C-alpha cells in the first residue's frame, strides 16, 4: 500500500493553488504537488461513497451563446460539449445596438453574450446584466490581464464582464484590384466616391460607420455634436450610391471579389490575409477605434451553471490560445499570449506599433443610446 505524503504547509498549498488557477501547472500536477490526488484515491477505495463525481455532472441542457461573426473556435465549443454534455447554441449579431434592442425587448433566451467595452455601463444601468461571481470562474486571473482593456467591465467595484479579446477598427483593401491604397478615412471616402465606386462596404453599425465619417472630417470618433453629425451624415449620404453594401458580415463579399474594400475589424483582416495575402489592413492615420470585447451574463439567463462553466472554459489559457489562433483577435491575457505562436505576436494587424494605436479612441457609452446617431444611421441605410 502506498504511503500518503506528509501534509504540506498552508502557505505551500495556497502557492500551488494560485499556480494552478493561473494555468502554470495542470490539474494533475496540482493534485500531485499537494498530495490531494493520492489521498483522494485512497479514501475513495476505502469509502466508495467518497469517490469524486465527474467535474461537470451537474451541467445539462443547452447554453445559448450570442457573439459576433467569425469570433469563436468551433473546436473549443465542440470540446466543451464533449466534456460537459451541454450543447452550445450560437447566435450572431452585427452591432451592440442590435444586442441592446434585443435585451430590452426581453425573453432573449441568451445565457452568455459578448458586449463591447463602451456598452457595458448602459447594460448595467438598465439592469440587463448580471454581476459576476468570480469564484465560479477560477480560470480568470485579473492580474494576468492588460489593465487598459479590463476597466469597463468593473463598475462601482463590482465585476459585470470579463475581457475576451481586444482589437482595432480600420479598413481592408484588396491590393490586386486597388493600386492606390487609402491611408486615411478621408482618402477612404474619396476613393469610395471615385475609383472604388461600387466596390466598398461599410458596417451596419453606427459606432464604426458614423465614427469613420467623423474622422474623415477631422472630428472625434464619438462625437454627438449636432453640427458635426450633420456633416458626417452628408458624407455618408453622398457615399451611399457608390457602396457595394452595408453589412457587418462583409468577409464573404471580399472573398468572392465582389467587394474590394471594407471597414474591417482586426480578426477579420487576419483571417482574410491568411488565404488572400493581397488583403492589406490599414489603421487610418487620421484615427479610428480601439476596443475590447467581454464575456457577460444577461439578466434572466436560463442556464446559469452552464453559462459560468462556458466562460470559465473559454478563459482557460490553452483554450483561449486556440481561440486566438482561430479568429485572429489578440487576447488581453498574458498567459494566453505566452501560448500563441510567435508569428501571430509579430503580426502588425494583431499587435500594431504604438504609434499606430495612439490616434485611436475607445468607443464612448454616450454613442450607444444617442438618438441623433441612431436617426442618422437609419436615414443613411434608407437613402
């Protein structure tokens, strides 16, 4: 019979526990270092009633996961289902405005969703989002997060959302078809009404589309000034007849060659360039957006246990690294970045130089519910 190891000190146990929570050691290593593995085996043999239950035995049903296009690794969701027996049902939205409207209407059926940084305070103020119990997400370590991307998930000292990824909003251009690549939003809209007429797409998303027009005119990305917004609307209306489309799911049109340029997010540019090296991603020299997305749980979710389990699973550094490799958006977690291939860390689309980031702005909460911006977007789409 094997001898159970001598008891470790409380300090050593806590040290090993923190290493396990941070992903530095595996569960097997943790159980071995603390003696819990052998002790559990011995007790289970002597007292069958003490045999451990499966880790996810209490989970069941379906977890409804609402996110953005091309923003998850299906292999991870399949593994979660294999490990837990919980089916993951994915719904895709194109804007935070859509998400907000759906939540305000009630009865979404969502269990987990992915809001952008500037929207979280609105969800909290409207009572649409749960305060998170971080003890139910041991794989989340605030200390390993890049702090500029986490702050908006914490309101009045309470955590309502935990960071998923960060990125930028620029535009992508197919250099096989375009020889004069714009370098600014001003040039982007000039090309839209000129040599690229009929080949350009913009987002079906007021924050980025109106924000891009504002930057082209030399104004702030988040402006709610009536005069500035009137000028932005004039630019968008003038551009409308020259657009190929208004759609936040723009990749299929770029891949088919029907569109040659589009407002674009980091990960979509990464995915496009993998198969089409001629796709060039541009962070406009006149500014634009930097953002971070979060995992959150809406009020009224039906499968709370599975919601916490899914978020915790996706925050596991090794699992999160698979996410990054699949969707091409940079992680906020240093533990995950340590597992991402060097060629991705060196990719300027994912990790731009500091001077490229300096002109960019985080979206502001005021833009989400500003009625004038909503009206302008509606008139632009209807024109």
